[in-house]
């Protein structure tokens, strides 16, 4: 008999079906055995009146999280909380028994749960995380296709470091040293120079940062865009606004009720446009509240990001804010500097709920200016030769952004760490499982 998913049981009243899943709970009473079976679509109650037979024996030997295949009749029962249905079993097969006791449960700390990630993933809330992730990525690709982007897959092995010599993983490569890509940045710009007007990628990014915060990882999934023939960095921000608006619209449509049930979170679809504030204005306003009393910071720390988001939310009711015109001193050499103020860059960060999720900018597309800015930053030009060559033969004005997928999910679902929104997390102290 073909398998029936638990979510489809209401369509099979008084029929015999076969369900496959895991034993979620057992309540073995003197006269009746109640077993809750779970698959990736939901849970169902199996009710068996003891008769001394094989089914009774199978349930007596079953343990929580054993893999089972159960054939039985779907019966309506208004007293059953799980959809008003139960299964009266006709045949029970313990496909693979689980050892008891289980090494983790919902109260186990996060590090121990990550050690047994395959068990942790069986929790319905955790599976919802990755269904939401699938919806987020699908919505991003829908916008990318609608707006004429070409999806590329850039190399993750590089002959030189992506942006600098720091925070990079070295790997042996046939007697040479290669590096894991810190960003697809240079390759996106090569595609622009190659005449692909709009570039899109969702792929792995590697950062050798010894950081142990809730929002950092040594390997994560990045979402990258690059757009040619822009008039200003505003064109890049406008694309991101539309993308995130569509993403949250789709998440709301598909998952709002379950996200509310599992995480107690309301999925809010933002209004367009998002608020904007220059870095200079942000620093002035934050210092007026007591942040950075010495007046020495030229960038936002996490406390500043949270405080600024709170100010903007109080004024506008908006959870998003673009912070623009970052100082050139804290931005990469390839960010364009406006003619009216070369001490800043045509760049931005996007904050959501007090956390930075995106960095973007208009790029410097003129070879001589780009070379001068690299030298000003103290960078050796020879390792950048392949990259700089792209700008010697006519590269259009362009800009783009990079977004962290796990951070987006963490904030969307109000989870405490990207460890919860990453399938298999990698950090300075974690290479397993």
C-alpha cells in the first residue's frame, strides 16, 4: 500500500492507509495503547485496544523516536486533539528501533543539540525553519528572474584572497596555496565587466573570523546581487526593498499561522520604501542619546545598531533602515566615493530589528581611481591583477549587495542564534557533525 502523509489523513475517512514516521510519544494504558506518530507533515494518534496480539507486543517494545510503518483504518473521533482523527492499526512494523534513553530533548542546551543535529532536526519547529528558508530562497529567485538577473555560481577556491589577506582560510592546492572565497564580490564584478547586466547568486561564503557571537559563522550562505548601468546606489537599495517585500509577503502567505504557533512571531510585510539615514546623521543622533560619549567612533557597533533601529522604529514604525554614506576609512577600496565628499562612500548597511543583514554599495568602475584607492589602502596590486584588469576595457557603473541568509532567518523567526537557522553550523570550535 502506498504511503499516506499525515497531513492528508482527513481525505481518507474510513479507509485503510499506511503512514511512515517516528514514534513521538507512547501512552500504554492497561486496556488501550495510545501512540503518537509523526512525519514531516504532522502528527497522528494511533489507538489500539489490547488483545494480546502482535500489534500490542510491537507497541510494548517500541521506544520514542523509533522509525515505524503503520497500516490502519482512519476513524473520526472528535475527542482526539490531533485533527479529530485516529488510526486503528491493522499492522505495525518497527522499521528501526531507537535506543533509549534519547541523548537530547527540547530542554538540552544548544551545543549538545548541535552535536546530535540529526535528532534535533526532527522537532517540528526546527523543520519549519528550513521550510521557511526554502520559501525565502524561492521568493528571492522569483524576484531575480522577474527583474532580469542571471544566476551564476562563482568559484569558492581562489588563487588570492577575496578582499584582503586577513580572515581567510588557506588550503593546499597541488603544491600551491589556495583560499576559500570570503565573498563572490570580485567574480560578480567580472560578470558585469563581461556584459551580464544583472548577476545573482546564493552560495557558501567562508570567513576565518575567531568570532563567537550569535550572528557569526566561519561558513554561511550568502545572497549576492550585482547590477550594471545604475544611476546611483539608490538603484541597488530599491532592488533589495522589492526583494525583501516579496520574501516577507510569501513567508506570510505560506507560513504565518505556523510561525505564530511555533515561535510566537507575527510575520509583518514591510511598507515601501524603507527609511534611509546617512551615517553622519546616525552618529549625531546616537551621540545625543549618550552612545559613544567620547565621539570617537566612525562606525556602528551592535549597541549602536540596536539603538538606531529603535529610534527609527519609534519615529516611523518601520523595522528596516538603510544606513548610507559610510566613511571611506571603514569601507573596502572598491566602494565608489562621491565627488561632493570623497571622505565617504556610496555604500549602505541594511539593519533589520537592530541587526545588520546586508552590506551594499556602488562600486568604483574607473581603473585609475580603483587602482589609486587600492594603493591608498596599502594593498599590493599584483595579487589584484586579474580583478583590476576587468576595469581596463570599459566597465559600466554598477553596484550590488551581500546578505546573510541565516541572519535573515534568525530575525524573521526571533531565534537567539544563527546556529538555529543553519543546517550544520560551522564556527571556530565546530567542524562536526
